[in-house]
C-alpha cells in the first residue's frame, strides 16, 4: 500500500484524502490549524459561545448551486443527507421589491426562457436583450475569442439589467468587480448553472454550519478508515527523494520536528503557503501562486426581533455607502427547534470587501443596517424604531478568494513528479468556489496515481523525531 501525504485539511485537502483512501492508498493529512475546513469552516466553540444566541457560527456565509456535482457527490459518499443539510430552491435572484429573475424548477433552456419572459420589474427591452445575449453566448459555446472583462461583456445590455443581474451575479460568483473580472470564467459558471443537467441552476443554501456540511463527516470517515487528521502540524519543508518519493519536515506539538516519507504529496494549502514550500524546487510555479491577488468577504450577522424576509435569500443593490449584495434569513434555513437563536437572524454578505476593511468592521456593520433600512420593500420589512435591529457579529475572511481577473494565469496542478497541488487557486475552469476546491483535490490524487510511483519500504513510512 502506498503512503500519500496531503498538506492542508480544507475542502480540497479533504477531497483529496477521501479520494486517495477510496482508491486503496494510505493517506496522512497535515493541517497547521487546530481544525479542518480551511476558508469554509465552523468557528471555534469559544466564538460561538460569545454569541448571545449560542449558535454555531461560520467564518462566512456560503452557498452552493446544483452544478457543483463533484461537491455534492462527495457529500453523498460521506453519508450526508443532502436534503437535510441543504435547502434546494430554483434560482431566484430577487431584490426586496420582488424584482428580478426567478426560474421555474428544473433549469435548462426552457426554464431560462420562461424565467426571463416572466421576470418581474424588467422592461420588455431588458428581457429581450438578455435572451439575445444568452443566445449569442450559447452559439459561441460560452467561449470568447479573446477574454475580456464582465463589464465589457455586458456593454451592449441595458444599464438596469447590468446593475440588477449581471453585476451582482459576477460579484457573487467571482468575488471580483465586473470591471476587472474575467468574462470567460463568468460565462463558464453561467453555462454550467443555466444550461447544465436538470437542477444545475438550483440554489443550495446551507441548513447546518459549514463544519457539519463536509469537514466533520470527512474527518470522521477518514478516522474510521484509520487515517486520522494530523492537526496543529505545519509542514516546514519538502525534500525530493529517489523515484518520485518525498520527505516532509513537519513541526509538531511543542515545536518538535518530525520527518515523514511519502510516495506522493498533494499540496492543498493556501497559495502563499504552497509558494513557500515550492519556491526552492520550482521558482516559476511558486511565483505564479504568490502573484495571485486575494479578495476579502465580510459577513454581517444582523439580529432582529423575530423579523422574517419574504424569501430565504434576497439580492441587495450595492454601491457607495451600501456594501451588501445578498441577505440570507437564517430563521428559514436553520432548524429553529434545535437552534432557536436562528429565528430572526439575517446574514448579509459583502463580497470584494476590501474598501470596507480600512474603516473598521463596525463601520461596515452600521452601513449594512442603513442599507437594509433604505432598501425596504415587500420582501424586506421596513425598520421599526420600536424594535431596532442590531449587528450581532461582523466576520471577515480577508483572503477568502483570489481575484478572477482577465487573463489570469493560475499555477498548474502538477508541480513535479510525485508532487501535485490542489485548491481553488489551481488552474481550472472554475473561480474560487467550493466546487473548484473539491475538483482539484480529486484531480491531484488521480494525477498521482497515474504516475504510478511504487510504494517505498514498509507499509507505512518511518517516523523520526529530532
């Protein structure tokens, strides 16, 4: 049995470890943090305990779509009840006034046609413009002769359509402003979501915290396979051995140095950490990884006195002084019998949030409260001075994603023989998404197996401490 090492226990690393074990490999996962999950994780219990509502909190609000087939398949393989873990809804991008795109169940071309023709609050000019644009993109196979920005892609569309649909979807999918976001990557996501198999465009809203959604079940599954995670261990260096095998220098508890040997390594750590490890081995690869520009995501948790949105998810209009793009109603997502604190709790997502970081998170939270009051409508109750809303927490993930800019060159998955990279930053068709992370993890293991590196001496590598 070969011994593989996975560096990082985020969604990419966990996907790689599960795939390796399913293929009959022994696998050891090294994670420098004290918990699994990476940038989509549950916060430590101490953070949840600090919440007056006693809820398990995440590092930020996430959602999935039906096109994330690798992620959903992995969750099903781990025994996760998808109907319990995720609320599945047809795509609905509605603002507080009830205006926007709402697709009927099923997805596909016919559903898109019906949704656009029936879009509330759009003029016929806007509806026909979107249908013409969609038909043109489809005729080109959703591929462009030359990549351009999303802003350029939508230049021929009515301004209201750009502001009310294209720009919010771009920021949500790519976490990058339309003026710099890659239109090619954006079209790939649209193609898979809107024209993929039945259910591809569905929204899948988490009903549980992110730890329960995948990291906990994956860690438990690996432990059952006698492959427990090695938490609190940072890989300090990688050294190539003969035949494509590798030695890993690992800093363990109390600063102890450990040396492990592996028949293949998957680097599923953040790009900066991967660049540090790969720099002495492949400076060109490390330079590409280090050059990625990161984008922040802020989530503002708003506590209300039992207020309820007209939809579990609404789209907000952002702009100067108005940071949020989407609002989730936790009272409609979480099981309030088990988590009564979710009743009347809203999560507002601020993507591409860098402009809001210098002024401090409290300022961002107050701006969100003002934004909600200003954008009240049939689906978003107006603010009631007798029952004031308040900011419960402001959560910031400063390096949440990379910027999916025009012409971006991402590092390749294969680094050297026996050494592969995984993560949403690795070259692939998707932007920084959970699906991109899961796909890359499985791809890295498949690549290692295809190389056919024979196992080293012994069923498990020797462990030495210094």
